[in-house]
C-alpha cells in the first residue's frame, strides 16, 4: 500500500509539512489514560493564555481553508475542533485507546492527526487529492455523501473518500474500532514551524505506541521530492 499527496497539492500549498506512520498490533485493551491526560493538560495550559483561534498552527489551517473556499469558522481543521471542545468542556471524548492518545497528542501540538483503520483502505494507493465529485464518503452516522468537485480528500483506489475538506472530518468507513489492528496515522501542518513540529509529533506517537502495544511502527516525513510512504502488506 502507498500513501501520498498529489503534486498539485504540494504546488498549491508549499508550506505543507506532512508525516505518515504505520503500526500493527494496536488493540482496544491498552490503558492510555495517564499519558493522554498529560498531553491534554499541556494543551489546557496553553489554552489558559489564549484561545485556539490565536494559535499559529490553527491560523495557518484557517488560511488554507479560506484558500479552499471554505469559511474557517464553519469548517475547522480537526485539531482546532478538539482544542475548542477541550476549552469549552474541559475534556476530550473517550473513543478508543489509540484515538484517545492521538487526539491528546493532536491538541498538545495543535496539529491535525488522522488515524485510519488500514484494513478499511482499498489499495494499492491512498492519495490526498482534489475530489472529482464521484467519490463515496461514509459519515460516522452511516450516511453517504460525495465530496464536492475540487474539495481536498483522502481517496483510495476504489474511489472511497476517507476524509471531507482535507483535515476537517474523517470517514466512518475507516474509523478505528474494537476490531482494528493495523493503523495509518497522518499528520499535516501548515504553520511556519511545521517542519519541526511534525517530526517531533511522529516521534511522540511512535514512542507511545511502542510503550502501550506490541508494535514496531514505521514512519516517514513526506516532501515534494519524496512524497510517498509505502506501508503494510
């Protein structure tokens, strides 16, 4: 299986820094509560001094959404949505150990982190690209949608969309669940220090996966000259 961003996206968003990670043996029985709380506390401390809308990481994604023709206060990147929920409710939802951990790391870095069930992706290619409009997207409620033509999505070889509006919303089809064992993690930053933040975030995710599961993750930083990450069988 291969994961990549299209040349058009790298060309349109030269400020993008992206990283991908693949891991196996990630079950639902790990106790990540203490570590997730530590990352969440870091984010909460930062939110005590400013709202998430003031963070450079979030502002950069807001600018990107505006360039995509989206209203940033209507459609937020995933990390902004999580930070907003943390600020308003004081906690993040408990979903699955690996999701809970990655959500907590996402708010700590204020950078979107997508986690997909790798067995739910149709190979051989998962590509971040502009949608044609005929891709099939499944909501978390089970409804079917089609991304708008030109919208940035994660599309696999079967034409299934695994995201809407780039980092706004993932698909219910490839959501991590109790039977998930193989995951693909994607993190993307647009801010000036993204080239520093993304490798650090991937290192953090790797260390936590190794600490909580019998896993040996592989990861890569993606660039226009090395845009592809090979993973899985």
